[in-house]
């Protein structure tokens, strides 16, 4: 059964832009569960960027056409594959894998935190955004990712994304690139904040929807792949929450 999502008032359809097909994107929410109240990692955007200036966000961005071709330390789990392929039309397996890899790439690029694993033998020589992995002797490791939600930006927006929201435990961070966060960067600060704390109240309405889903999952114990995965999408004048099947 479909139900309206939280924040629907902020997500009313805009009609001042032509229809744009949403592009695939991935977001990663890193969770630290070492204390009684879990913490999540957020970054504060620069005050002068065009999109969401000064706001706290989770690292993420669009899928790159090369993401599915990057060697990995371990594949995504069959259960995660199945969750990513749900929906209509069905997501092809290469695209599903690319989404998971994109989440790791964006996190490393925007925060300097790399989810990877040291492997026996020679690590391929990566270039560009993947270079920190080869410099540290790592291969990206998506095996510990969980899918929390999927959301599509409403029609009428200048930018539209079909975003998969992943989460991973902070213990999966294998390397930190220094100098990524600074006063002139896209993200000027990284903060580990407790769930329910003030910085999270200022998140984008859809991100708050997803974070609430994560909170509910964490309250039940260790994350599992067999939990329902919500799908937030826009029709009939408002945002709705379905479950991927």
C-alpha cells in the first residue's frame, strides 16, 4: 500500500522546468555504533556552492560509466544485488553493481574516507578519483553495504536523480586521504553526529525520510538485507512511499 512520505509539503511538483529523466546516483551513510546512540557522518557544504549552500549532507553523487569496471576486493552480496535489482523496470545487474561502487567512490572523493581492503598481490594502478585506493594498496570493498532506500527527485526540477541510499559501518573505513576537507572545498567540515541531534534536523526533507528509515532499522539490531526497502517517488501531486518488490 502506498502512503505519503514525510516532507511532502516541501516536495510539491514544480512546473517551471521541462521533464528531465532522472540519472542514477548513490549516497553513502556511514554509521558508528560504538556508543549507545549511533552516530552518522555528515559533511557541511561550502556557503558559496550553488546547491544546498551551508547545509549538512551525506556524501553522494551520480554514477560514473566506469564504476562497474573497477576491480573490487569482494563483490556485493547476493542479497544486496537482489535488492538493487528490484523495482519496475528491473535494474540490470551491471547497473546494480555500479550503484554500489559509486557510493564508495563518492564517499572517498568528497570526504577522503575510503572503504577498501588490502589484498594479496599487486593492486592495479588507479588514476583520478580512484588513485587513493592504489596509493594505499587497497581495492574498494562494497561487500559490507546495505541498501536503505531508493528515491527519485520529483518532476520539474533542474536536476533529477534516481538515488540509492546505502549504509556501511564506520569500521569499513580502511584509509583516510588528508587535505580533502578544507575551507575552500565542497565540504568544509566533517562531523559525526548522534541520530536525532540538531544538525540532522536541517537536512533535506527526503534525506530525513531516509535517515528515519535507517533509525528504524538500527533499532531492531544488526542490519539485515531482508528488511523492506522503501521507494520514495512522486505522482498524483505528492511524494509517496512504496516498498521495492
